[in-house]
C-alpha cells in the first residue's frame, strides 16, 4: 500500500498568525464555506417557483441540485492534485469570485439553460473551495488552537445546510427567487473582500497524490464510511430536495406556512448538529445510526401524518434534528479511518458527499415526475433504513 502521508513540496509553511489575526482568517474561511453550502442548496426552497417561471417540471428543476454535486465530486480530487503549488489564499479567492458570479448569473438568467450554467460554476467552486479550505486551520492559528479552529470551520456545513433553505425560501417568498440569488451573490462578494483582507498568503506545503487516495480506498474503514455516507445522504437529499412540492400538494400548505416550517426545520438542524457534535467524539457510529433511524421514521410517516400541519411540522422538526448530526458524524468517521492523511480523507468525504447529493436529487426527481411526492418520501425512508441495517451488520461482523 502506498504511504498515507501527503507528499511534501519544497515550499515552507507560513508561520502561525498572531491570535487575533489568525482567528479573523478562520472566520473568513468559515463564512466562505457557509456561502458555498448555502448557494448549493438554495434552490430546494425555490424549486417550484423557478420551475414555474421557466415552465419546467419539478423533476427537471431538480437538476439545479444534481449538477453541482456531480461536478464537485469530480472537482475535489482534481483541484487538490492539480493546484498543489498554487497559493491557497489565491485559490480561495478565485473560487469565491466564481461563486459570486454564479449567483448573479442565476439571478439574471433569461432562460433555464443559463441557470444550469450557473450551477456548473457552483459545482466547481464546491469541490475546489471545500477541499482546500477545510485543511487550513492549522496554518492560520497556533498549534494549540488548531483543533478548535477546525471545529469552527466545519460548523459552517450544518449551519449552511439547515439555514440556507429556509432563509432562501423566506426571501423568495417576500421578493422572488431572483432576489434570493442576488442577495447570496452580494453576501459572497462580501466574503471575497474578507478573504482578501484577512487571510495571509498561504504558499502550498503539502500535496495529496492520486496514489494516496487510492491507498485510502483500499482500507476497510474508509470503504464502510463511503457506503454509509452514500446511503444516508442519498436518503436525505432524495426526499428533502422535493419537500416543498410535498408540502404544497399533500399538506396543502401556503407559501408563508412552508417558510415557517422550513425555518423550524433549520432550527432543529442546528440543535441536531450541537447534540451530534457533543456525542460524536465518543460514539460516531451510534450518532450516525440514530440519525439514519430518525430520518427513516420521519420520511416514512410523512405520507400518512404529513397531510395535516401538526403532523408535517412535527416530523420536519424530527428530520431536522436527525440530519443536523449527519455531516459531523460522517466527517468524524472519515477522519478516524485515515488519521495519517487528513487532507486526503477530506477529499474523499467531499467527493462522496457531493456525488450523493446529486444522485439523491436525480433519483428523487425521476420518482416525483413518475409518481408522487409521497412516493419520494417513502423511497427516502427505505434507503435510510438500509443504513441502520448496514451498521448492525458491521457491528455483528466485528463482534
């Protein structure tokens, strides 16, 4: 097996920044990841509005979620290996600029084709910014603060995931979906200014080779992490991408009610992230199994109980708590499976997560166009149950 340590290049690492300046840089990178995650999932709450404006089906509108994930999955390893000798600050700024332009393009697009072009730009940004940004904490603050800084950077993932949809839905409901993309573009431009002013030059110090990634893929822990991440993210995004059509057609909720429901889902997601983060260090498998079980319960019960507002909001709250714990549990599993190659593990985590978001959105769109929103929820629930079964089988094998 190839060595798992990333290969060194000739550039020396920059010395840790003074505490205040270093933490300002950490906050800038965190906001960059928040902008990336929020832009990626922004179309979920705006799906029916965008589809109606361009006269496309909900399933076709789901391509806005499918395309970025697949492109990010490809971009993550390509960018990490191809830009080994480029200044990391320069790369972060370039990807943030691309993200801002993608939002403005979507807001001004006269046709659905240009909206999809903007989502291609989002996909490239996701793979590049994420793979580079998550590993920078140790270079921005003193060594004793690196763990805390890494946790701060990763907190952008659940926050963007659980707050992006309700916030975008609220703006879209009040001022139209184009305004939501415009606001996101302005916010991203602000993040670009912060990165330029607050992040120091970061010459490359390590590079992850293709042989390192191949070596990790031959380890049992990484393969199991990939399988379980694939299943739980497939279940979630296969169903959640189309939660707005479900609430409109099955719950018969109006725009304001849907926005309120999704805001409550977002608050539940923050709670789930906090609870998962508190427990995941000791029991990452248990946290992931509980999250998958709760997602299964919520989505399987929605077709029956989601016909009423009370049932829908209760199950969405449960679903939000469950999914809020998923990214931190999955990331922790990848990190523990490859302690000697953290950057390579981050690349595999990013690629698998993003590819599965796209697969879930695509699968859910096909099912929705051919059946009903309730069938999409049932499919998501059945897939989530597979995670619980796979974890049980793995534990029995190890025992």
